[in-house]
C-alpha cells in the first residue's frame, strides 16, 4: 500500500525502466504503447496500465496474446484508492510468473512504495 500523495504510477514506471531500459507504457484505454524514455510520461494519470519490456514484446502481445513467447515480457498494473482511515493506494501487479527478473521488479516497487509510506 502507498500513501495517498505517493506518485505511484511514476514510481512503477521508473523502476520498470531500471530493469527494462526500452520499456513501453500503455494505458488500458489507449490503443498505442509509448516508450517510457525520451520524455514521454503520462503515467501519473493512469490507474490501469501495461508496461512491456520493449517494442518487440508489445508487438508480440498485440499479435499473439498470452503464449510462451510473451511470458514475463509485460506487467499489468492496477492502482486503486483505499477507503477508510489513512486512505492510500492499493497496487496490483499481474504477471505470468513471479520468477527471477519479475520478482526483482515487484520487490523493488514494494520497497520503494514502502519507503515513501514511511517518510
């Protein structure tokens, strides 16, 4: 969980970019994926989005969907506000399998959001 003021989408995008330098972002309601590098960043206004490892992965997901070739090349994030005392954000990450690199990405996101919550 992240505090209400935390820039959750931006934190997620920055961390994914650390692991996947050529990552692309796609809002769930957008037909196009956009590179996270080079100044494009509309992540903050999105509550549900995909981050692809690179353009090849985005194209493969578009053409093939869930197949062995696309495994662990895309992460699906959902950010929801929490009601009640303290509010905050609940973050859900959907992946194929929590192995290796994906596990490290998720752990880094959890650590960074936890650090923001404690500050």
